[in-house]
C-alpha cells in the first residue's frame, strides 16, 4: 500500500491526449502523404467525357451554391456582418455563387476541397478555392496536418498550420473516407466500375456507327488461300473504301472466289444498351441524384419529378451545404472574435415549399407554444428586445 501511494504522488499530472495519436504519428511521421487517386484521370474520364457525371456534378454543385445562407449569433439573425460580405464577394475575380460552385465541384470530383484565406492583421479579406491535385498534406509528429504544400510547375508554396493563430491559412474539406486519415473519397471512385462500363458502351456504340451502323461480316475465300500481299491489299481496300459513315450503303465489289457472309448480333450482344442504362443509374446513385432528374428512362410524371426534386434537396443538397457551412464558419469565426452559426435558408428552396407550408400551419395552430418557440421551430431566431 505504501509503494502504491508513493507511485501515485510521484506520477506526472494528467494531460489530455489522444490514445491513438502515437500510432498515427508512427505511421505518417515526417512524410508527405500524397493523394492515392488520380484526380486528372477522374476529371478527364468522368466530368469531361461522361455526360451523366458532368450533369450530376453540375446539378449538385449549382443547387448547393445557389442556396442562401443565414448567419446566426446567439439565436438571432445577423443581416450585416463582415463574414457575409466576405462570402458574397470572396475575391476580386469571383462572386459568392461561383466561388462555392468551385468548392463543391472540387469536393464532388476529388473528395477534397481546399480554401485559402488571405488575411490582413488576422482578419480575412479574400477567399480562394485551390485545385486539389496541386495540394498535398504534410503531417506533423502527432499525425495531424502540420502544413499544406501547393505546387504549380516547379514552384511550391508551403502553408504552415499553426494552432496558435486565430485563422488557419487553409481549410481542408473532405468527404468521408473509411481508410484514409487525410484525404476524402470521391463519389466518382465509388462509381468507377459503372463509369468505365458507361464510357465503354458509348465507345462501342460510336465504333458501330463509324462502321455504317451495321454488324461486321466475314469474307470467305474459295479455293486457294490468299498470299500475304493479296491479304494486305484486300484488307487495305476494305478499310479505305468500305468502312466509316461516309461509305454507308456502298456496294461491295468482290473478285472471283470471294464471298461476303454478314454476321448478325444476337440479343445477348445487344445487352450493352441495358448495361449502359444500369451503369448510369449507379453513377447517379453514387452522387445522390435521382435518375429522373438526369433524364434517365423511368416514370417521367409531374408528381414523380416533384418528389424526386424534394428527395434530391433533402438527402443530398441540404446535408452537403450544412456540413460545408459549418466547417466554413468554424474556420472563419475565430478571426472575428465571435461565436457564429451559418445555416442554409430552407425557405428559399422552392421544391420544399409544400413541406414548409405544412410545417408553418401546424406550428401556427399550436397554441401551447410562445412566439419565440414557434420561430425556433421553423428555423428562425428569437425576437430580440429593442
């Protein structure tokens, strides 16, 4: 018992620390962690070459960027604040909506988005969205990011992450990744197989159209076999004079001993149409966009479209805007010395007008609630006494 008391008195004071910190530091200590995915390939094969991915990213990004944000402090709404002015005009080249479209676009294509804050005397005055493929995370000894390095060509700019500063120079936004400590997972990666199938089906269909939209055939040689020179000449004549859309319907001139046997496509070979449609639906599922909003085959009625639009905002746009706005305000509010909240204005969403009207009607009929409680129930702050 005396030995235990002696060890207890000699023990160092307790300090808050993560128990997993040592393991993380051992794994990544002192090394730059590069993104394990090819952003350029995802952008090229997905956003630039695939209509479904392009439209899904544009649809989510534009809808999220156009949703108005409300700045709150202590339960009351602020209509005039430097943070609102900064988000309205983040930099001289971009407006607020275009800036947010870039942030959401990077987040959807890469799974990561980086925002740089330009400050004067600790107060942010400009915001810039940086390309994810040019940024890397440099972890410190404790496993957390110690710096960010942005490389353009041969030039590299280092942004140190000092916890003592009121405003960090870089905000790193990520989508959830179950097996990466620093980088997020793009929806395009989850749909990579479906994306390849969709692109391959389109390429196959294009090749079929280039071949006069008819199945291939076989030239049957009767009698003696062709020599190498005869085979090369015949192959060259077929490629030059009978392939391509410009030669569609041109009669085939055959020499003696040659016979053309057309080959038809079986129903199994034509399954690429159904495979392409299924792949497009998987891509839409990964991005959280109802297939009906992308023009994919389905029940195209007004009621179904309205319901799909409501589900799109409820399940995809609003959660994305909430988590992004929360990260932005937590990053910027210490520079203003205030505790602020940035929330989306749901009343501005036309697709949710019916739901909001039903909520207002039920809250207005609740006689047991005060005016302030009713305002809070519908997402507004309390009435401030003048």
